[in-house]
C-alpha cells in the first residue's frame, strides 16, 4: 500500500476513535449510577410523618439508602424497622424494597412495597407476609396491608440517623 493511503487510513482511525480515547471505560456506569440517585431515591430523602390512628404516628427517615421507621405513641418511640431501601422507578406502580439490618434477635423479613410520590406526599403500601401489593387500598387487616399516607416533615424537625439506628433531632441549618 502507498504511504499516503496509510496516512489517510491512520488519520481516519484517529478521528473515529478520538471520542473514546482517554475516557474511563466505567464512565458510562458512573453516569448511569448518578442518574439513579437523582430520581425518586433522591426526592425521597428526609423525614416523613404519617398519622396511623388516634395517638399513633409513624416516622420514616430515609438517609442515603438507609431507612428507619419508628412508631410514636404518647411521645414514646418504638423502632419498627431499621435497614436499607431501594426503589425501582421503571415499573408501574413504582416499587420500593425494605431490607432489614441483620441483628442477633430475630429480624423482620424484607418488605416488598409499592409507592407513589406526589410532591410532599408519599403513598406507601407493603407486605412482609405475602407478595408485593399491586394497588393502593385502605382497610388493611391481618392478611391485607393498607396504604399509609406520609407527608414530608417540616424543615425544623429534621431527623438524622445515627450508627445505632436511632434518630436524633437536629436544628435546621
């Protein structure tokens, strides 16, 4: 082959391959991960409150992938769930899985849930006893869970998770 043809071929290869030269091969994975954390998982971050029944509230704290769910009854707090969560926005309805932290005492089973996020309202229904719910409904009972309606907590009552799985109040910044 002639030298000018080889130079032309080398130049063409460089031009076509230039966008890939010097790029981190995992950059696409990093971009995909960044997109995942900018969706509902990011919008869900913070403290959510629900009125479950007279005198009983639920507080859900989502921090990163960590989840803490507490019942508040006459100012007495009981940790109901301490673990991690993950969301799947690609399904209809959207899905949320709660995975408990493993402790020495018996840990609850994973909870398979569906959710709807509308601004500062979060509708959530899940089950540890049966399959993932496919619709939102009220009523509940021993064999059928009910939809819980959470509202985003005020900024001045933000909760922060600690390593012990308890929550502490912190003043708004």
